[in-house]
């Protein structure tokens, strides 16, 4: 398939960004190999897409990962999905020794595979109801914090999608990352993502990086960066000053970002992983929107 055909097929899908064509091209920039395939039913109709990233291991082996895929384009039973994933594994043209792993982006447990790792969880916030219903669904504590933030002098605005217009939030988050000791996607990958999206044609040409922020007077006190793909936006970076945390700036940003993304036609926000131990505060914040918790089944070989 061409990139335009791939993007067009994913346009209406709530697919993880790891199955986006642009993500594969970003991985190619780092020296990895990418295999893309369309899964067809016996009649020849395309029913799924799969992007597989291949990494070298110990110079001679190959580790192939279909991360949060395949993306199913039509309803299929567990048996049909399992057969498709087995076919995908068999068709991968890699020399031995090799290992193929798959991490489904739904609750499907593939048959004919062995689980080697438990799954993670993420929160998907459905944006299709109207704003009144979405606000009513917020947890009382989250909604109260939002209302309090709306009564402050905080103002909500957006930044542009050119690298020079959002480099500052990546630099701020990198300092925050180093201070708190956590790991995340390298900054270079975020810039590469936007470059690949800017080069897209057809259905996905308007996707990329979106930055929303909260200002207190002339000072920015908090911000969030989303990457957009298909019918979904994924929360990618969050940054907050003490003043922003005190005033509930992230509640204000996320709520208004939801309204902006909904207006742009996106159907869901993926808020990312939920870690109730080392990241309990962040987990409570994400859970407070009362989105759908997706518990993935794990990694299978």
C-alpha cells in the first residue's frame, strides 16, 4: 500500500500512533527496519493493517514487534483475528534467528501464541458525546478543580506546530524528566514525527503536533503537547510550574484541549498509561475524566 492509502484507511480508526505510517518512518530514521502489511480476508478485501518494527539483537538475531496492532478495519471474531496474526507471523520475511512479538491494542487474546509479558492499561476519552454530557461525566473532584481554574486569571491558548513554536515545551519537559528521573520518547522523535506528518498528503495531511497552554498574565505556567493521528489524539507531554499546579492549570488545559480536538473532528483522546504506584497523582488526574480504561492483554510470541 502507498502511504496515502494507508493514511486513508486509518483516517476513521482509533489506532495507536505506533501503527501510524509516520511512526514507522521515524523509526527508519533511527536505523531500524519497518515492514508494513495489509491483511486480507479470503475474498481479497482488506480487513486489517499491521506495521512491524524490526530491531537487531546481538548482531545476528532479529526482534520484530507489532506494537499495539494490527489495526482491524472491520469487525472480526477472535478466531479470525488470531488466524490473521498467525499469517502475519508466518509471512514476515526475516532470516533466522528471529523473534516475532505482538501486543494487541484491544482485549483480544490471540490463539496460537504464548504470552511472555502482562499488558499495560491506557485511558481512552470518547469525544463523540456533546460537551454537556462530557462535563457531567467528569468525577466531582475533577470537575470542581476545573471550575475553580476557570475562575482564576488563567487563560487558555495554543501554540503553533512549527518546531520553533513548540521546542520550548520539549525543553521544559526534558528538564522535568531529568529532575524526576523518568524516561520517555526522545525529543528528536517528536520533531521527526511532525516533519513526517507535514510531508503527508491526503487524509492525514493535517495531523501532527498540537500544543495547548495556560498563561497567567504574560507567563506560561503549564502546557500539554498532543500528537494526532487518524481519528485520535494522544497525550504526549505535560509540563506544569508550581503556580500552574496550584491553580489547576492542567484541568483547564485538558478540558479546553478536548473541546478544540472535538471541533477538529477527532473522536477520542488517548491519555496514556496508568501507573497507580509510582505515578499515583498522574493516574488520579487521568482517571478523573472517567474515560474508558483499556486493559491490553500483553505481549505474545
